[in-house]
C-alpha cells in the first residue's frame, strides 16, 4: 500500500468534551483512555459541545453522531470509524502510538508490549531535559544545522544520550557538546555494495560533516552520506578533524 490509510495525529483533549455512548468493558476502557487524556466525557444529549465521539456497540448512535458532523470511533467496527485509537506507550511527555487502522488491535497491543519492555521508564525525563537545554544548546551551537547534527549524534545508538540507556540527572547540554567534539571515524569497505555497510557505518555516514575517501570508493557508498557533507578524495586518512565528524572511507586492506 503506497498511501497511508489514515493520518496519525495527536489531539489535545484537556477540558474538551468527547461523547461516549455505550456500557460494559469496552466502553469503560475507552472512558479510562479519554479521561487520562483530560477529556470531559459527555452523553449524546450534549453532542453540541463535542467534535469527537466514541461508540461501543450502538451502530444507530454512530450514524446519528456522524450526521451531526462528529468524527466517530466505533469499537471493533473499523469500517464505521472516522478515526481509530492507538495502543500507547506512555513515557510522558514522550508518547508512542501504535495503530493498524483498525485492522488488528491485537497486533498493535503486542507491539506496544514489546516497546514497553525496551523503552526506559524514565525516558520522558530525557525529553524534558532536552527541552530545558534549548537555550544552552542554541548558545553553544548557534547554527541550526550544526545544532541538529550534534543532537542527532548524541541521541544515536551508542551516543552520549542514547534513548535506550538510563541517563539519570545528566547535564544534557554538556553531554551533547562533548559528543560534538571534532573526531574521525573510519569505514573500511568489504564490498562495493552499500547494503553491506554495518548499521554503525551507515549512521556515521548519515551524520558526517566531511567525508574523505580513496578514489576507488564507489559513488553508491558515498551517496549514503548527507547531501551537504563535504567530500574529498585523499590518498590517506586524515589524522584529525577540523570540526564536527569526519568519516574516512576506504576498502579493507588498503590501510590508513
């Protein structure tokens, strides 16, 4: 399928009315979800106050609410839904939403359970620390591309602020600045196929500010680097990087 069946969005419901129709376990589960988002739950008689509605086991009510211009979710009836409610991994303020467009709630729940086990419980604290460090980071990295690269490198797998690690109460700005110190990374190719790059090598190229390479390195590999990264053919690897990350690319066995 080339097009998304739906556009994922986050809707602020705090203090806003949402119609909930129905009773039983399904309706109770939706009530808890909506209340957790801060919504004010109202009945169908107050439909004029709402823009969204959730219906449990009442197709006629769904059609009435649709006729009044509300977007409606009908529990276990994806063909009647204007929107679906995802499975959620809550690491507030970070939220991960998993949806299948109503095709398989069980699959979405299974993926959520796997992510719950992977994502640290205090990951939201890292998000808040990054937010609090914005002014310090702007001062340290006044140019937006430089700041973006530094933050991206710190948050990459194995980086100074790898989201899957426990960081506690770290100085986020200092960690990012330290990780942005000039350095040289070496990629030694085993073939001409860019798909043979390791994940670490591909990340280095994607983050590189400058790429040095031997003349026989294929363009298909060099194209894995950022479009705005400086490229330079050299006979030997540079000993130091003038600024940012320099990635030196050569075939294995060619030496430095």
